[in-house]
């Protein structure tokens, strides 16, 4: 087993919701529980003290000795059992109290056998708590918490002494970083921040920096004598550095920054004397990199190694030469490299395990171990310790949320809504003042991306809709989750799992043909979370009395799986993915604690009317095919925060939209308009949505009808005050309505305009909060579209313009869109050439650009050469250096590229040619 840090994320994760529930039991609502209130108060006070001790352990990276680990594990199991006991009791109160009234119920409870059972159970838990408390007092936790960070020999140290000829894949990054450093900035200090996850490079500074030591190191590096530095505090060291660097040009590298506060202190010492000084910082956090490069700086994101470079590095490490001499290992080598995903650290670690091993069986053993237990191999200690640095630096709440990713299999795209909703149901996230639990969860999700621990997937409007976890990182957190009895994973490729404790969260991967057998040794009596991928498992889900989370991805029929769904009374999250499921049981209305219902990937056509009984339902995810029953009154779902997506195809459903205005907590709504809606109904739908839903943050109206109606929106007005942050109107409108200019909070609009005019651009440009703008016009432009540099689009970062039928007379003036980083243009070649000639469109004036995408649509009969001879080819990536290509395409593309090449950030640029046969 690899040495691990004293990580107690799973234990601290269960303590926070438990203490909240114990406090609630001491409130006025449960004042009549006089027999057990004393024990409950005792448990709360004792567990609060021990919770603080657990956080101290989590903040210390010393190894837990066996006795401490046993204390931690027993306290965690006590917390789980106590929370189950409380939830079971509170559910009885809620269920029976609603039927007979709470006063009558509490009077009856005094005489019930149930009351004695609860009292006895709490008494037993109290005995366990006293035992844990006494053991806790025998350890000096304060001393442990204040010990400095120690990982033995720094696992990143060897990188500093690598020979140059052993480095691989650095030529491109080295060239780019030199270019960034060499750019003229009128003599001012420039900072280049290099950001990447722990496996992309070897980097090195403590997570809890000793600022005095760092300042001393910098001072010694710029040749300040140790005698001058001796005995000074931070403030004096900063002053000494500033004085020494005055009117000097210097080059400083700050490696592996973890905290923006540390940079702020270092920055004070780095005096800017306008002598052309340069600073490089490396970090694993995008937020820290942004802080370092906020003024006159650049961020360089480390990329994984290419497949060829990965193979070179692997063979060099494993066998000492650059090419494979063992053809029988080629296939398994390629599969191993695929698992490594271009991470040098992973490649080096695994190649070391296979050093001079020629037996294919051994290679397959290592391949199968990646993802399920490689981190337990003693030879993988270096990789595990480096990943521990990132893990250890997480705050307590993020450790718990990050470990929860271990419920998903490898190479899996994890939907953000699914993940955040499960975090909430597990109790990891709670409502905060002024911010919903879901919004808090989104911030946690983004923070994990910023820390390079998860990879963003499907990024739109600056937000990732999903994420992936690198196989090596997933293996690491699966080991942690198993060690702390946080998640138990079972699957045909997973080694047999045993634990002395009750299983709390079960993840079953039945994706292969063979079914997974549940070991009889596992205690499933108190499973609180069940996630299944593939085929149903043999054990009935109704055996899991305390289930809060049920997430089923079934390939086969579900049979009568939900015949007794009302038995899962504690359920807070229910997600079903099975196209063979075509109806939902009426009894689903009995799930009084359900907060999230996700049936997007089923064939359910009608929701039962009993769904209105789900008074805690906050998130409802359905497909366009799913309808509410005619008896349903949506306004009864008073806690709904998000509905995706509600389809309207009949006049009766138009009336239902008016009910949404009564849902005062609704923040996100996606509505699809479908045939055979009449034009009047179409107008009524859009008008109702725009006028009534002033509390919405995110509104999407999508046209899926066959009629292609065109609407004028000026006759309606958004209700005031308006909270809209994101407005996607995916239907055709005649013009941008005047009222859109006063949407002070909106950051992401998407509009389809029949024929765009300069006035439309003026209205949108006046919105100060605009960050992402996507425009499509079917009928081209009415007049020349000039983006002026007159204090318009002051915050815009992404601009996309697609023009269909006609070309665009588009021009960016100097000073326009000062913060745009990503530009995407889609236009017709012939009209552009006629209106503008081979114009650069003024792109050279967009000084902040980092990425440019150009899509050119051309008539292959009018503008073809042998480059376009294959008429079956509809879309291709364009090579500007291809001399046989269409001369007009080449001329336009090269003109645009020449303008882009003048920009200071050296943006990446890509061209795509769409060929039509008319």
C-alpha cells in the first residue's frame, strides 16, 4: 500500500449534515420529544467537538497510525448510523404527522413501541459516542494539527536534475513560452503563468508557503547577501527586495503556486521599474494563474503529450531506447498509453513498473490494474504522493465532492447537473444565504476544473456542461474512497471487494456482458446511494431502506422494478436512463423527500398527476416527448427551481405556461415550441414567457415547429425587475427588441434574426454585462455592420456571427470589443467577395483575441478546382498552404490570417469549408 496522507474527507463529509439534523431536532418543532432531547443534545455537543478534531486531522498531512485510523473509521460509522436513525425518525414524523396532525402524532408517539425503539437506538449510539470521545481525548490532536507539511523526500525533486536529452515534448511549449516572454510591452514587467495538473509537469513549492523563506530565496537568487537578510520579517524583506530591484531588469521563476494570497505577497516585492523584467509562475489552479497574469501577463496552459511523444518517453524509460523491439507488446502498449492520456507522470510511473519486462502477461496485468488499484502498487508511490499534494490542498467540502466522482466508471462523461444534484442529495451542499444549493454546487464544480483535477467537457458560453476524470486520477480517488468506506465499487473488471463495515454507497458497473455478483459478505442493510451502469443487479433496490440516491443506467428492460417505489421513502434523487421504460408509477407521488427527478433518457410519455404531491421537488428533467397529464396543476410544485424541457404543441399547453409565473423559485426553464401550434398560440407562448417570469436566471425558447414563424418582440416587455442572466431565443425574430438594451444582468444571449441591421448591434452593444453573444441571421444584413469602438461590448469575451442567405459587410473598428478572446464567423464566400473584396474585416483591431474560427460556405460549381472535385465532400478543414485550392477561398482566408497574425496574443486560427452543390 502506498503511504497516504491523513485524509478524512469522507468522515468530515458526513458530520456536517448530521450536526445540522441534530440541531434541528432540538428546535421548537420537536420540543415534545422530552425523553430523548437530552441524549440528542449530548450527541450533538460530543460530535461537534470530535468534528473539529477530524478537521485538524484533515489539515495535517502526517500519517495516521493504526489506532488513530481505527478511531476515525469508528467515528465515521457512528455518524452514518446516527444520521440514518434520525432520518428514519423524522420521516415517520413527517409522514404520520401529516396524516393525523403533529400534536396528535406526538401524543400517540408517547405510547408507541416505535418511541421506545428510537430511544433505545439513540441510547446505544450514545454509548458508542462516549467510547469514541474517550479515545479521542487520549490523542494530542492540537500538536498533530500544527505540525508542518511533510511528504518525506519531495516527490517532484527529481525533475530538477533531469538531463536535457531525456526531456520529451517540450520543444513546442518552450518555443511558445519564449515568444510570450520576448514580446515587447513598453518595458513593463510581464508575468507568464504556466498552468496544468500535477501529472503534466514536475513542479514544486509547499501548499502552505513559508513566505519569509520564499522571500529569502528570491533575495538570494538576485544576489542579496545573507547577512543583509538575516533577522528580518516579511515586511522588511519586501522593502529590501524592492530597493535592490529598483532600476534593474530581472528574471524570476516562482514554481508551483497554490494560493493567490501567496502571489500577492510575492508581487509586492517584485518592483516594476519598466526595465523589461520577466516573471514565470507555475500553478495547478487556473484562478491562481489568472491572478498572477491579471496585468500585462499571459497564461500558458500545459497540454498532455502527443501519442508519439508519449510512446517515445515510455520506451525510453522502460527499455532505454526510443523504438520498440518487441512487436508482441505493441497492442498492449498502445492501450496502456491510452490510459495514461499523455500525462508524463503517469507514463514515467507505469513504464518504471514494466522496466525490462518482456512477458506480455505482466503487461496485461498492469493494464488491467490501471483504474482499479495501481496506486496500491509500491512502485507507484511517487505518482500517488504527487496527486496527494493536489488532494491535500483542497478544502474539506471539495475533498468530499471530489471523492464522490469515484462512483463513475473510467472514460465516462459526467453531466454537471447530474453530479451537482447528487452532491445535494448526499448532503454535501446546502443552501447558503442568497445562493441556492445548486448554484453553490456549480461553484464547487468549476473550482475542481480550475484546480486541474477534472477535465471540462462540452464547453458552451464559458461553462462546461460535463467533465471527465483522468484514469490515473480516478484510480487514486477510488483507492481513497475504498479506504474510507466512502464508495464501494463493483464490476466485472474490478477486483473483489471486502469491507468490515456496512456499505454506504454502492456503484455497480454491469456494462460488460457478464453480470456482477454481489459478494454475500457485504452488508447492504444501510446503503444510502446506489448507482448502476448496465444490467439490473440481482438484489432488489427495495431492500435498501435508507436509500437517498438512486441512479440507474439500464441497457435491458427494468421489468417491475418500480412497482413498490413508495418504499424508498428517503429518496432525494432519482435518475433513470432506459429507453425501454415507458411509464412512471402513480406511487411516485409518495416520495415526499424527492428533490431531483431525471427521466430525460426514458420513453415516458406522460407524467402521472400524482407528481404534484412532490412538494420538495426542485429539479425536473424530462425529454421533449414527455408531457404533463391534463389533471396536473404545475403551480402546486412550489419548490421547483429548474424544468428542462417543457414542450408545447397544443393550445391547452399554452395555458399551462401561465402557471409557471406562480413558481416563484423557478430559476431555469427550457421550453420547446412544436407543431401544430397556430401563429396566435406561438405569439402567446413567447409573450407569456417574456412577461411573467421575472425571477428566472436562465430561459431558453426553442422552435422545433415546421411553420418557421417570424416574431416581433417589441410589443412585449420583460417583467421588472428582471434577473435574467442567460437568454437563448432559438427562433426567428424580425429585430432585436429595444427592451433588451436594459437587461442589466444578462451575460449570454443567443438570437436568430431575420435580417440584421446596424441598430441591432447598437442595442446589444449597450448591455454592459454581456459576456457571450451568438447571432444568426437567415436573411443576411441590412446595411453595413460596423462594430464601433465607442464604449460598446465592453465586457464581451465570445462573439459568434453566422450569416445565412447573404454575405456580410462586416467591419471591426479600432478599439471595438476590447475583451473578446474567441471569435467565430460563418459566412457565404461569394457575397463576401463581392461586398468586401478579400477583406480582413478589421480583425486586427480585436487586440485580446486568443482563438479565431472561420467557416466559409461556397458554391462548388462556381469556385471549384481539383481541390473540390469530390462532390461527396461536404465539409473539410482548410489548409492555407494548399496551392491547388480554390483561389478565392485561399485569398480570403490568407487575408484574414494575415490580420490575425498581427495580434499580440498570437491567436490560434482554423478554417472550415462547407461545400454545397448549387
